C-alpha cells in the first residue's frame, strides 16, 4: 500500500443494482473518475475496425464475461488518459479470470481502497432494467432473456469475487433497494 499509487474503489452489484447511478453522484461529491467496464466495452464494440466488436456483443447479449485481457487493457488505458489518481471501477472484476488478470497487470500499480457492494433483489434489479429497456435504453441486454443470463452469471461468478474481498475486510455493503437519494446517503457514509 503506497500513498503514491492510484486509489481504486471497485463498484459491484447485480445488473441494475444502481452502480452507474450512484457512481455519477460519487463523482460529483468526492471527485473520483468513474470508469464503467461495461461502458468501455460498449464503446469498444461500437468502434469501427475494432477486432473485438463481435466478441464483445456476443458476451453482452449472453450476459457472459469478456476475457480480462480486453477489459483490463481498456481500463488501464482510460486510467492513464484521465491523469487522475482516484477511480471508481464500476462492474469489474466480475469473475476469477477478471480478478487474476487485474492482479497480474494492475495489482502492484494500484491500491484497492475498498469494494462498494450494492445489494438488491433480483426482482427489483430486473424490473429496473426492463423499465429502462422499455424506455428506449438501446442496450441489447435490457430484455428478459439476457437479464436472466446476466443474473445467472452474477450469482455464479461475481458473488465469489465479492466474497473474496469480504474475507479481506474490504467490502462496504449498501442496501440498494431504497430510493437513489437514500442509497446515496449510505454511500456517503461509506466514503467518509
Ligand atoms: N435505478 C438506479 N437506481 C435506482 C433506485 N435506487 N431505485 C429505482 N431505480 C433505480 O440503474 C439501472 C436502472 O435502474 C436505471 O434505469 C436507473 O435509473 C434505475 P444503473 O445505475 O444503470 O444500474 P447498474 O448497476 O449500473 O446497471 P447495469 O445494467 O449497468 O449493470 P450491469 O452490471 O448488468 O451492466 P454492465 O454495463 O456493468 O455490464 C454489461 C455487460 O458487459 C455484462 O453483462 C458483461 O457481458 C459485460 N461486461 C464484461 O464482460 N466485463 C466487465 O468487466 C463488465 C461488463
Ligand atoms: Mg452500469
């Protein structure tokens, strides 16, 4: 743990738990840089000439997880480009491959401050994402079929990562079923 290393807060929780919504609020209040792994992957998918476009889209639609080499390199590039030294890394690491790849590439270049875990029921999460889809999110995974798979992956792969950090005493768990403002009150406490 060095004071000079960039600080990282991993933001985890089920699909639709409110990670992006809360990160936007944290950025305003605490001046972190928000890097959503999902947003970076969608941007890469949409980049003309990307060698990974189809691979990324197929993982997103199926709710499965893109190989860490791709995600980690997008994150590292965005971190470098920002010139900042505190980051919210939203939606990553999601499985053991992600965790191992991060440790290997970034483990000794960053300091993981803590993991913010947004805890929310599957029903509430699904409802939020379906509503967002119906309102025209344009996300190819805001449909019932993809959402079921996203949740399966979350339970099968991502919970183990949260448990890994919990065993290290690094998890700050937030009840994400409340209103966005109520959730943010608890988030604020976690940062202060
Ligand atoms: N909303 C938010 N908070 C609310 C609240 N408290 N009460 C009521 N409504 C609330 O919110 C979702 C919706 O709910 C919005 O309409 C919001 O207004 C409302 P949001 O803040 O967007 O939640 P978030 O947790 O960010 O949901 P998101 O859908 O982004 O979560 P996912 O984790 O599923 O999506 P992500 O973009 O991270 O990943 C998508 C896919 O990319 C993955 O399935 C995977 O295939 C791939 N991926 C990788 O392979 N590797 C990675 O490292 C990351 C992603
Ligand atoms: Mg999100």
